[in-house]
C-alpha cells in the first residue's frame, strides 16, 4: 500500500493496522486496535473482535464473546462455541481462555466491554439440579433481532437445559402461549 493511500486512510479515519491480514466485510470499519506481544493485533469492529490465530487472524463475533477480562497488561478472551440448538435457542460451551499481552492497549479493552455489553439484551441465571445455566438474549452483529443463547455449567444435565431453552425460545417467539 502506497504512502498516499495510508495517508488518506488516516485522514479519513481508517484505523486498520498496517499489515492486518484479515478481510473486513463491506462497511466493517475498524473502531480501534492494539498490537499483541508476539505479533498481530486485536482489532475491534462493529461485527466482532479480530484476534491473531496461527499465521493469520480471525473474527470472533460479539455474540460469541463469553468473557473478556483486562488485568496487568493481559487481555483474556473466553470464546463461546455453538454446540447445538434447542428449538430456536443456541447452545453454547466455553472454549479455553486465550491471553494476549498488550504493550499499548489504548482503548481496546474499553471498546470490547462496550461492544460485548451492547450485544446483551437480557440475561437470566437458572439453577438446575447441582449446576445451572445462563440464558442470554443477544443481538447478533449484522443480523436483525436477537437470539436466545444458553450456556450450561459443566456437569449440568444438558438434555434438561436444552428442553428448558426450547420452551423459553418458543415463548419469546410467541409470548401468548
């Protein structure tokens, strides 16, 4: 990319870091970014958080950020994986946390918090037997409406959680039932 293009991007507000290997969707502007020790960047957009992944980068949609924490120069991301459905509800499981040391975080942790919190429309914790589950209505970036997500605690009866989630999702679609 020539110096003229880089200048225009800075002038017009493009905050895409130099050498960013991801492919942004049309209209997916970079809100902020921070370099990661060891290479790559955390990149915040309206659609998700781009993270270094192997030799490239990938986007984690805001609706799949289970947890995000910032402490002592380290950003910790717990991504949720969609493991199934229960009616129109989506069943999630947390992946192992990944940690990124950010020598110059700027406002990336703040922007992540705003985006994750902004994706949540409602949340409810339900104790089920010796465990429990979180039921969360979230906005999915780039789509209209919300989705009901359920994240059972490890060891909780998944079939029971899925049955409850299926009934809850049906009531959200048809509240008169």
